[in-house]
């Protein structure tokens, strides 16, 4: 990396985008290999699941319609009931399988990108084979962090729903709806903030000795002073992701009325856009981590970090404590 860590605190909103682009271009060979191996399947799985889910749900709706217009207690009605149950089970199992595969690929991609950028920063010898040998070991730490963050999201969602129900129960309907709307807005802001915490905690889980709830706590401390930039970048990436998904669903999944070549063109466009967003987003969340570390004057000692990265390969014994966290004063 051309830029020293202590200078990275001055990277603003556009600076992080620019620095992320520079590192991808400078190391395009290794990033291309990671993209083809992990991010391309990740993108394909996501878009493919939208199409398959639509087909399965279409069959369910058709069976439900046939059942509704069929007289009860007939053989056809009972057969349709069995078919409908089977279709719902298939749909549910498909969703479980999709989320499992998507989660695994997502965490593997995160591990590969974060490890690659850290290796570039420390000047370690970097090959695609070495990255792929490290990824499964780092993935275990990321899974623990994900499970902890999932628990936090679940509790937060439950409390939000509980508060909304209380408002609807104890307040007159007009006032209750107003407070529900306010609660909904606040909860969405909270979800965005928690998503940023999760992304930063994922990087912490790879580059530091902490993972799980401890990594979440550290990411909350790191983001202080850079909340606006971090949340803005996260919003842009997520909104772009949602727009690509909306375009794919409207023009490809539900676009039966448009010409086949147009649907194919939109499909390719959405695929390439999502592929770029996935790669760029993972690189940027690592850059945000480095910017936050620099902002708090927490020097990442290249030697200690290199030892920490080497411990994944068995080259060094893993150090206790925060291997790269040293306070320096300016």
C-alpha cells in the first residue's frame, strides 16, 4: 500500500473509495483469482436463488388456487393438499440450503479479501494458494462473530416488535400508528448502524485476536469519530445492492413480457454490477477498519501483524492479546 497507516486517518468519504480502487487495480491478479473462485459463485448463488424462489413460489400459488376452486373432501382436494404441503417443504428446504451456502461463501470471501489486504500492507509474500489455505481457518472465527451478531440482531428485532405492539395496544390508533412509524424509522437506523458494526467486527476477527462479542465491542469503539463516513458508505453500497436486486427481479425474474435478448442483457448487467459491488464492498470494509485505527492513533505494527497472519499458516505461534494494537502519540 502506498499510503502509510498514520496518513489514512485523513481519508474521507471519497478517499476511501479511491484507495479501495487503487489496491484492487494494483493487485488485480490476486483479486481476480479470489473473485473467480469465491465472489463469482457468491453472486451466482444470490441471483439464481431469486429466479428459483420465484418458480417455486409460483407453483405454490397455482396449487393454492387449484385447491381453493376444488370441492372439499374429494380425492383431488386431498391430493392438492398433499402437493401443497410438499411444495412448501421444498421451498423451505431450498431457502435453508441457499442461506447456508450463501453464508459460507460470504464468510470465505470476507476472510480472503481481509487477509489479502493485510498481507499487502505487511509486505508478506502473497500467492493465491496461500490465501486459499488460510481462508478455512479464518472462516471459523468469522462464523463465531456472525453467530454473535445474529443473536444481537434477533434480540434487537424482538425488542423493536415488542415496543411497536405496546404502542398499538395502549395508545389510541392514530397516536399508536404515529409512534409505531417513529419506532420503525429509529429501528431502521439502528439496523444500519449494527450492519456497519458487523462488517467492522468481521475485519477485527481476522486481523486481531478478538472475535465474537469481543470483536463487536472493539468495532463499536473503533467506529467512534467515523460513524458518518462509515454509515454513508454502507448505505450507498446497500442501496446499490437493493437497486440491482430490484432491477434483476423486475426485468429478469418477473420480466416475461420483455424480449428474451433484453432479459439476458439485464441479467448480465445485474450480474456484473453485483459482482463488482461484492468485491468493492469487502475491500472497502477493510479500508474503513484501517482508517478507524489510524484515526484513533492505534498503530498497526507490521511485524506483529505479519506474525499474526503467519500463525494461520503455522509459521508463527499466535500471540496473546491484540497482536497489532499499539498506541502511539502524535
